[in-house]
């Protein structure tokens, strides 16, 4: 029997985004407990470990009948554990999913208990920030318990959620939380208002087809009063819920104790006596749960199986749960079956071999020769279609593109499909390399199998920003980059190309410059890892490309500022010092050696930080090419420095076209997902430097959306042209 400290582990309750929850037994006090363990891979993640321990501290200071209680905080083999009371019951989401419907009296009872618990937490300066049905457990004794304080905020804590990162579950999130603004107790009140509306009306007031639609409705939609759509709903309750759902937090209720008192008063005035919650389990027989939730018991102890042993974690957020009963004892039972029936073991081994031969292409080829498995199907590639995987500083992107074909060769480029996975490869941690190999393999399968492309129609390339980052960090990072290349080759059979800054500058510039400005414009791609570009000029020997590159981008400059000043918020003085010491000399040397940088009439810019600037400044402009000014650059930088919440963007309600409004909202969400606010500040400072030194005030500035342009388009085009020429020669 596995033990954690003085607690016996008798089963697994569930698994969430940060850890596993076990069912344990305390022999000394003869009681069941819930033991929450942080996943081992997060032990070295300072942010996740701090958030995990913060939950224990938050629970420890708010003992209340309607809040799950913490018994102990324990550490074993470097893994922290939170020991909490074991709750015999089901969460509100599970009950509703099972078809349980609540009377008005029961609904008021639930809301009153939750309001009491949250109000007590608020009085003790704890804000939950993720109040939703899955985090409200109704026990068989009729009590309602608030659980999962993993993202709660302690008012006096020095550990804060990073600016620009939204926590909480979307459907129950307050408008201010969705915008990434600082939250207070009124955010929890809003979430409880959503739950109240849902319990009384039957549906979530902000439901939509997708997450973007939900967020849009949270920010703009006011649900109708319950009294107007629900016959028999007390008017005072309808008005109270409407106040809780007010978009302006200053117009909400003063506190939740008043709402709890209101719920109890309505029950008394209406003479509602059927509010007991313990009766909810009368229609749920123990047999319904027994098979899926049976847990192993200590050998020398006789105890009753809890009929409600189900997971209580956030399945709607993580999508990952484990059935109770999966654990050491369950594995032991399987082992006994296999050892007592060797025929079953032999058949199982044969099945595993056949599955392996079928799934992995290399084994499939061997299996086909032996007659054990069919050969991998030959892909018939659509004419002119190629796939590429770009490993960049901010993520890994797969693109499917079609080229028109004629006697002269390949023609126009048309993007057919794309996928993007956020990556931390630029950090060069061991986990980052492992995850990048996995992500590249996943995207390679998507390109190969999902679009029927053979290996000679697929390329994988690493941006110069990732390459430069390795060189700046030192030999150990260069070695890990080589490890990435080797493992990608082993996993996919595809050789990964490393792109230099000069190559990337030429490919990117030729890709984004329009024909009419090819000799008069400067092209600049402000990436996450570096800035590259250049211009074309005529010479005696023909056209000559003059490259211009700086070994920093928005994210790598942010890391440089951290090294210079410490990993705190980027102060303007610190940014100026870093740029003056490390970036300005490089740029001035480029300008002195390449005077053409100053005499270009137009500048065509691409890259993530420019996309962020244009989206947050002109959200209504959706054209592939957007004109902007040097003053827009300075205004963007000043807004982000003075108010990090400015990343939320302008008032989208001014956009008349709802489709454009939704598209702008999605892009703002993507910006917040891709960039930390410090990286936006660093990228803004870099753009201000370029605007001042390259005299952007005298030039026409154009943003070219990266979705349609960029160096990788040029790289894929060159590769496709060569493949087409080889095929033609054969």
C-alpha cells in the first residue's frame, strides 16, 4: 500500500492541470483525506510551485463550513502535498450533467451557502477568481463546499499573476478579468451571479458557439432580467442577480453576505421548505457509482465505500481526468490477472506488437515484409502543394501552400491551411527541447497525413532568432540546438535547416516588398528573437541585396533587460540603459556602413510586435497592408509603459461590423496569449529606437500581416521551385 507521510493512499480521485488528487486514509485520526500532489515536472517551475503552495496558505487562513478545509502541508522527495478534508459528494456541474434539477428552495440554499463562504474568504482578503459549478461540491450531508483555490489571490501576497495572463474559466469570468485587469472580490460576485442565472434560467447567459463568442458576449451582452423570462421568479432576486452581473463592478452588490441574507429571506417569505440538498442523492443509487469509483481499502481495515467517490477537479478547464480506482492497487489487480492467465498475457503482447507495427511507419515497413502488417499507404500529392514547418522564437508553425504551375515553372503562392503551437524553444531548457521535438513531430504528421504530402514535399526550418539565441547563450545551448536537429531527423526523417540572419533577411525582404517599391523601400521583420531586413539596390553586376540585422527582437530584448536589471517589471530607465549599452552601438554601425537605410522612402514592416501595435491601435483595419505612423509607435510604447492593462486594447464597441469586431477581439486574445506584457514593452522600445534612428517620421510606414508574408514564405517558395525543376528535368 503506497503511503504519503502518515497517510495511506487508497485510490486516485482525479488529475488536473497542475497535479493529481489522491484519496488517502489517516490511521491516527481514522478519517479519509484528499491529498493534492504537484506534478513532478512542475517542481522546478517557480510560478506553478508558488501557485500550488499559495492554495494551501489561502485555505489555511479561511476556516469556514462552506470552504474545503486544509489539514496539512507536507513534502516528500521534493514533491509538495496539500492534505485536505475528503468530500463525499458531487460537484454542481456533475449533478447538472446527470440531469438533476433543483427546486427554487434548493437553488436558494446553494447560493446562500456559496455566498457565505465567499464572503468569509473576501473578509480575509482571499479572492477565489475561478468560481464555477465544477468548484462547488454538494456533500451527502447537504453542505456546499467551495474548492480549488489554486488561482486564488492573497491580498498581502508578493506573488502575483503575470500581467496579461488571464486565469479562471471563461464562461463564468467577469468582464474585468477577461480584459486582464486587476480583480477584487466583485469578480467572484459576478461569477456567482452567472451560476445563479444558470441555475434559475437553465442556461448560461453568455453561451456561444466558441470561446471567442463567449468572451464577446461577456464584454458586450446584458442578459434579460430573470423576472422577464422566468415566471414566478421573485422580483427582488431578479434585481439582485442583475446587479451581480453588471459590467461595471462599482454597480454590483456591496458584499455577498447581503445576497446570502436575501436568499434566506426569500425562502422564509415564500414558505419554501423543500430546500434540503441531501435529498438530491436519493435518486442516485450507490450502484451507479460503484463500478467507476471503487477504491482499494487498507488490508486490515473495514470501511464503507463512499458512493460519491468521483473526481472533483476542473475537468471543463483541463479536459483531463482519471477515473478513481486507477493507481497502485488497480495495477496490482491487473498484474494478478495476467500472471494467473498466461494465455491472456500472450494475446496482449501480440496485440501490442500489431499496434506498434501499424502506428509507427518504420515498424510498419518491417511488418509488411514479414506479412504482419500492411505497408504504409503511398501518398498521392496534390499538384503544386507543399508543406513547411517553421520553428520560431514564439512558436512552431506549420503551413500548407499551393503554387500554380505552368511551363515557366511555379507561379503564385496561395496559403491553404496553417497550425500554430506556442513554444518556449528560445529558452533552450531541457523541457523546451523535448516539447519542441514532440510538437514538430505532431505538426509533421498533420502535414504528411492530414494533407497527403510525401516527405520530399515537406521542409522544416529554424528561424535565425532561435539560432542567434543559442549562440548568445553559449556552447551548451548550441549543443541543445543540435540535439533538436538530431531528434527531429530521427522522429520525422526530415532534415531541419538552420537559417542565418542574412538568409532570413533576404528571404523576408523579397517576400514583403511590392514590385512598385522594390528599389525604394526598406523591409524590416521585427521578430521575437531578432530584427532583420534590408533593401535592394541596382549595381553594375545586377541587383544587390543589402541586409540589415540586429541580434535582438521583442522577446530576446526583454531577456537582455532582465539580465541587465533583474527579472522585474521593465522600468523606462532600465530599458534606456540596456538599449544604450547593447543595441544602439550596433544600429549606429549599421547606419554608418549602409547609408541606404536612411534614404528609403517607404518602410514595410512585419513581425509579431508590429502586428500587436497595429491591432491595438487600429483594430478595425483588417487589410493585408495597413499604413501607420512613427507617432503611432511612440504612442503604443507610452501606453504600455504607463498602463500594462492597455494591452486589452481600445473600445471595440465602436466597430460597427460585428464580424470585424469578433476578429479584432480574437487577435487581441492571441496577443495576450503570445506576449508577456514585458515583451510588449521591450518590443515597443525597440520600435521607438528604430523610428528615431532610421528617421521614420520622414517615411511612409506599412505593416504587412505576417499571415500572408514573411521569410518562411520565401524559403518554401525557393524549395518548391527547386523540387519542381528537378521533377521537370527527370
